[in-house]
C-alpha cells in the first residue's frame, strides 16, 4: 500500500494521539524536534514514568549494584534479597575484568542471602551476618559490599550497622548500600547511592606513593564488551597511568587511593559527574569530559588531555599514537562509510550512549534521526552551562597558556602548573555540551521512550538500524529492522577507541546488509501508515 508523506510534527501528533489527554500532555513535554533557530530547546526528563506505561527503565538497585558496583573485581558483593535479584547481578550487564597479578577477581560469582518468606516476616539480619562470615572464611576479601533489594527497606533490616560491626570484627572494609529498587524514578538514583557511599567511605582511605608521570582516573567507563581494555591500551601507549577506574576493570583497592591522581576523565557524564565535582572540591583534582566512543571523539579527547598536561613531549606522543592507530583503520572505515552513506539510525539507550554513539555513526555515514535516553537528566539533553567564573585580571591575560572562550561558554585551559592550582579551585576544566546540541535539525530527541512510540516512530521514519537494549530489540526485529544493542553490544565489542570503531562498523555491516530482513513483511506493507522523511520539519 502506498504511504502518505508527512512532516515530523505531524508524525509526532500521530504518535501522541493514542494517549488520553493528560498523558498526551505529559509525553509531549518529553519529546523535542531539533531546530537550531529556536533559542530554547527544553525537554522534560528524570520524572516518574506515567503509571500504566511500561517503561524500559531499570531500578535503583540495578543502577547501584549492576552498573556502578558490578565491575569492581576485588569486592565480594553480597546482595541482601531474594534470589531473583541476585540472578540479575550475575554478569547480566556484560562488564568484564582481568585480575592484576596476585589480585582477586570475584565478578563471576554472585553472592546472595537468598531471602525467603520467613526472613521477610522475622527479619533477615541474622542471615546477612552469616553470609558475611561465610564470605570472609571462604574468599578472604579486603572489601565487602552489601546491596539492599526492595524487601530490605520495607522490613527495615539495618544493613549499615551490620556492615559497621563486620568491619570491626574482621578488620576489612565493609560497606552497605541502601539501594532498594523502588527508590527514585530510574537506575539513576542507584548511581547516586553507589557513588555517594564510595566517595564518603572508600575514596581517600589509603595513601600511596605513586611513581606515575601522568596519573589519571577513568570515570564513568564500565568496560562493557571490553571497552576499558581498549581505552587503557591507548592511554598506556601514550604514557598515562590509570590510578583507578570507576569502575570498569576497576578495584576497590585502587579507589581507596584514587585521590592521588592529577586529572579525572569523565566518560559517562550521567552516572558520575557529581563525583568528579566532589573530587574537585575535596581534593582539587580537575575533571575533563572525554568520549572514547568513536574515532573523532577519541582523537579530540586525547588532544585535550595532552593539552591539559601542557607537555610538548606528551603532545608529540599523542599525535604519534593517533597517526599509528588511524593508519590501521582509516581505509576500511572509509569503505564502510561508502557502503552506509544515506542510512539512518534510531538510538534509545540509558543515559549517555544515545549521545556518544551519534558521532560513531556519523563517521561511517549514518545519520541519527531519533535519539533518546531512558533516564537521562535535563543536562544530558540540553547541556549544562558553566560560565567561567574567572576574573580576567591584567595578570591573567598576560599568561600565554591560558585560553578561555567565553561566548559559546566552551573553554579549554592550557596553563602552567602553578596557575592550574589556583584556577582549578574556581572552575571545572570543561562543561558538558548535551546531546541535543549535536543533533541535526529535524531530528527527534525523546525521553523515556515506550514501545508504542518506538513502533510508531519506526513505522514513520523507517530507520535502517535501531539501537536498543534487550527489552526493545525484538520489537524492532519483528518490524524487519536490524537492532544493535548498545548496552551489551550483543556479545561483541570492544567498540571504544580506534579498533573498536572498526569492530562496530563490521558488526553494523553484518546486521544491516544481512539479506534476512527482506524475508520479514513489516507492518507498513500491510496497512497505510504515516511516512516521514528525516529533516522534513
Ligand atoms: S554502561 Fe553506562 S554509559 S553508566 Fe549508564 S548511563 Fe546503563 S548499564 Mo545499560 S549501557 Fe547504558 Fe549509559 Fe552511563 Fe550502561 S547508556 S543503560 S546506567 N549505561
Ligand atoms: C540496567 C542494565 C542495562 C540493561 C540493558 C538492557 C545494561 O539498566 O539495569 O536493557 O538491555 O546495560 O546491562 O542497562
């Protein structure tokens, strides 16, 4: 059947029409069409999903136990709760970790108190104490972390005092996280609970003399599909030393002395920006927003890092490594670009990848037509304005290394060490640009997308690829459109850095160009639907 052509606003009206008036008004505020001529592009985000709509979001426990704590290798992580929640903690998120020589690695285990009805009625504290004792006797860990699932908060088991007692009894670090799943509106609440506890009770509890020239912390990188391995490889090749990783391929032990680093790199802004800011306030360590997803973003990040340390030798080595790595991938990547040019993508991922992957797609000729976060906050969409709070005294202006661009509020610093110390007290080194800023006119930003909206938008815009999690992957496949999971990478990866970008392009080719899609009859072939064109307005 022939489809009728429609502009993007008309398509969105059609998507919203199925809702009752109140829900329609609510959902409308979570959707935005990029228009660079508009002075204000505001979107509603980080609010409670309308009851009745099945959200793709996760819970606070997922954000705390699964996302932030999950990758820490040397920690016995005891889930205090029913076994179902514990099963979820058993490698579901595909983070990876390699133990250092002599180091411990518990991430393939799942530790649970296996709460039963009787524990809910009579309390589960005794069981938790026994679980800690057993874990100490069998595994001898230096750190134990206890995470609470929903029933723990409901019955009031005091995991904090149990952790404190255990710490005294066994002489190791024992931490408790009150991350009951129902807290907050998404997994984002769990990131905060995990990170605040880590900041208060783990960072800085150990001093260590480091013989590193460029000690850095990697923040908001979780080693999905081995991304952190690839990032670490590139950083080491240039001459950086990762003091601690929060938390991909990381250890609690390293986090204990992570205050010894000189610079914090922030990959996933959503899950960790506030910790980078706390480091800055508490220890005077500045942070730099980086993105190692995509060749162009990786190059820019590496150059910004070298600029920060203001060492010509480091800058030279950075350029050498960039050239070496590029030489290995540029020709095949360009060939993929020729193959893909004109194709479009629909991205819906948690809180930062829907943004970060847009440049990955762009480099291989694929334009993003819709992008959304499950649980991003407004600053993840709109960016956050940090106006340089610097008084440009005559003295400052005379410092040749200092560069501040005030108009578009983006500023980079190339400063002397002495000046650095003075300035870092006053402002962070970078600001966060937000996803919408980088999107093309006519493309759609959508928050907390649901399956109805996914299906309607897919029918209308017919993207060549839909990037998803496991919950929405097959909705797309049933419509005959290849879906790539950007959470788990569908068991592939790494996708970060230079080689990762090529791996990604290869996987996309294997998916999009696969002839099997032609055997599926999509719904729009059987009924009339609205059809739109990207950038149509
Ligand atoms: S690894 Fe990260 S990059 S931490 Fe966050 S916001 Fe999740 S687990 Mo899934 S893939 Fe996703 Fe981001 Fe940061 Fe992962 S886009 S939803 S909570 N996320
Ligand atoms: C989470 C973890 C998750 C889920 C991915 C998915 C991940 O939110 O609890 O829904 O496919 O990356 O593993 O985001």
